[in-house]
C-alpha cells in the first residue's frame, strides 16, 4: 500500500501533526533502546514554578523585543485562518505550536544536549552548539530571523541547564510558536 504524496507534503495539515508525533515517538524509543533515562538524560522532570515563570517571562520578553525591533513576525493576518476549515487550523496549531516544539526540544535540548554533556563538553559549548544546530533547522527563514532563533536557542539551552528540566524550554518554545503561528 502506498502513501499518497499529498500526505507527505509539509503544507498538509496532517503532516504538521504526524511528523512531530513520529519524531517524538522515534526519539523516545531510541532513547530507551540506548539506555537513556527520561528523567536523568532527557530531563523530563517537573521544574520548580518560580524558575519556570521567570524563564517564560524572559522568553516572552526576547520574543516581543525582537519582534518590536525587527518585525520578524509580520502583521497579524487572520484571513487565511478564516478561509480554511476549522480542523486545518487546529491541526496547524497542534502541529506547529505544540507537537513541533516538543519534538524539537526532545531531540535538541533533550537527547543531543545530554549526550554532549556526557561527552564532557562544557555547558557553554553545548548551549551554543545546540542553539546553532537548532537555528540551522530553520534555514528557510531570513538570516535575521535565524539570528533571532539562535538567540532564542541560547535562552532555551540556558533554561534547560539551569532548571535541569526539559519542560521549561518546551513551554518557552510552545509560547514562542503560539505567537508566531498566527
């Protein structure tokens, strides 16, 4: 049985949900197979509330400041959202603003971050390397936006390091994408 090519295109709303779900599943399975601990290696532990809120405020400040100085987001335009079926909008928000950040953070600041730290690399190098690699995943954006994403990646890595919880960068990333997706 072959999969219709229209399902595989990234503009397809189903793909926006299925691809990050697959990435989450593959990352969790591979982590388990390689003996990584969800709490120790992937840092899937509950963060303290106060640091979580402080990092969220810092992330939102970076987002709003960079958008004010270099309007990377563009104007709010709800016309395309109104022109499509509700399920398409919901799939887009779920895939891009929730599942995508979870998948990216599991891979970059979960598995890769912990492997680089276990290899003995200094925290600063790991934070910068994961930020650089993650920002290059967004290569289809302008160089200014990639630089902003790199700066945000540094914040995500620092939040992961200082809170010792992957949930903090996940929630920071979700809040960023919720703002950007509209």
